[in-house]
């Protein structure tokens, strides 16, 4: 039978173990938050839309456009991938440089021969079974050093190709950087525009609520027909829907900006707006010349063309002999260190020069050289086409900038006129000089004029960002004076 005291002790042990298990964080799969993690909401049931930003990891708010660009350049994931790829390509240069250095190899072989090696000597006095010539258990240690002396310029060509690969990777990185700057500018300005459009939509709702109230009051006073009140109700309902759509669009655009800055997409950061200044942009010819000098895509293609020349040079190295110097030291013996060898010297060393010259390989060398010649021609055609594309991009951004600049003044005047028209129409409706439809039309004119004005204002800045990207420089005026 089991002792009762032992049984009670076992129960106590099990109870303690269960309590410790239940009190352990592992039992509830609790994980400590990383120190730099974004804090979501408050305690308990915070939703994914309740985001509290850790201001330690962000620039001072409200966030300016320049701060947003700097932050994006440091944190954007896509740009980081280009940076890592550039670092990876830089290692190819080191690999190519290593080809000029001597190569050092060590070897160890262990050989066990079943039958002893011997030689028969037809000499009187020697055993008839032959004379053993080598050991049956061999431990062979060897050190080899090889130094290339001449490779038909292949090593030099391969080094130049690796350096050009690195330059092309740097151009791709610069292109990605310029794209990111342009995208951040666009989305940042779209957020500001979205905020203005939401503000306009809400002002429109407030104005129509007032118009509905006026129409209702006039109807109850017997001054207008009931359909004026119904028209006001319909216009107000449409305005509310427009406001909701504007809020939804602003939310999506904010998420795009957060993605570019590598923030939680639901984070809400305050952006600082600034007064739009009209810049004096140089003529198209000056912009064309600057784009041809600075666009990383053109620089990358020029580098690839030179790289094809080096590829031809590397391929033609097959016509030349390969000359290298070598040195060797070895030990061989019955023991592990190779010090015991009664049949020959246990160590030896040698130096020499090795020449390898291939005379026939089925035309492979010539085909490889032709391959690079055709690739060079292909790249030259691509460059001509890209040069035309870049000119079109510059021209398109330049003309769009001029249109947006002209639209600012036009829409600003139209907005002032629309507001004055709405004010006068509202007063005339109060005097029963115009019908209610005129009031609604005046409100529509004001709404559309406000939207057009803000779109022209921020559209000008977006067009300027496109032009800066088209010429491959973020500062147009300062660098082109």
C-alpha cells in the first residue's frame, strides 16, 4: 500500500507545479514587446486603427516635406534593398582583385597500398622476389603556390567589368533614390491636398445645411414652394457623400505615405504645409542638357557599353597563352607527419613556370567576342531610345509645370468670383429675386472653384517634383542659374 504521507507530499508537489505553470508567461503565450515597437492603442482591446506614434523614432512634428524626405531615405525598405544590392556587387570588385594575387593551397593524402611495390632486377646477389621501391603506407603533405604572370589581359578586363558592375549598381541606387524622393513629394502633397479637399467638403456640408434651413424657414413662412426644401435636402445628402469619399481617399493616401516612410500604415502624423512659391525654371534646352549629364539611367547605359568593350577584351584573351609561376613543397612518409621514408627523401621542393596555350576550341573564343559586340550595339540602340524618352519626360513635366503655374492665377481669380457670386445670389434669394436653384448652382460653383484652386496649387508642386526627377536633380533653380 502507498504511504499516506508520501501521497500527500506528491499531491502538494503537483499543485505547486501547476501553480507555477499557470503563473508563467509562457502559459498565456505572452511575449514582451520590443523596445522600438510601435505601441498600438491603449491597454486591452485597442483596434488596429488606434495607433500611438512613438515620437522618439520620428522627426519633430508637424513634419515638413524636407524632414519626410530625409526620414524616408533612411528608413524606406525598397531603398534599403538597393543599398544592400550595391554592397553585394561591390564584393565582385574584391573578387576580381584577388585574381592578381598568388594562390596558396595545401593538400593532405593518405594512401594504403595492398601489395608492396617492387622491381625485379636480373642482377646476381639480389633476391628473386624483387626489391621494394616505396612504402606501402603513405602520408603525403603538400603546399602549392601559384602566381599568374600573364593571362592575355583577362584579369584586367574582369576587374574593369566588376568595377563597372558596381557603377551600374550605384546608378540603380541613385535612380531608386530619386524615385523615392519624387514619390514622397507626390504623396506628401496629395495628403495636404486631401486635407484641403476634406475641409472644402465639410464647409460645403455646413453651407448646404444653412441653405436647407433657410429653405425650410421660407417654406413655413409661405414664401417658397416645398420643392426648394426638397432640393436642399438632396444637395445636402450628396454633399455628405462627397465628404465621406474625401475622408476615405485621405485615409488611403496617408497609408501610402506611411508605407514610403516605413511606418505603421495606420499611424497619423501631422504634416506642415508651406506657401507655394513660383520658381523661374530655365528653358527646355538647358533642362535637356542637364538631364543628359545627370540621369543615372543614361550613365548606367554608358557604363554598360564600356563594359561590353571589356567583355570583348576578356573574350579575346583566349587567343593568348596563360603564363604563371608556381612553387611546391611536400613531405611524404610512413608516419602521420611524413618524416619516416626509408626509400626516398621524405621532403622536396620545386619552382617553375607554367604556360598553357589553347589552339583550338571550336570557335568558342570568337563567338564570345561576337556576343559582346552584338550586346554593345544593342546597348547603343537602347541609349538612343532612352535619350529620346528622357527628353519627352522633361518636356512633359516642363509643360505641365507651365500649365499648373497658369492655372494657379486663373483658379484663384475664379474662386474669388465664385464666392462673391454665392454671396450675392444668397442675398437675392432672401429678397425673392432669384429661385432656389440659382442658390444651389452658386454653391456648386464655389465648391468646384475651391477644388480647382487647391488642385492647381498642389499640382504645380507635383509638376515641379516630376521635372526634378526628369532631369535627375532635386534642385533645379540653384543648379541651373
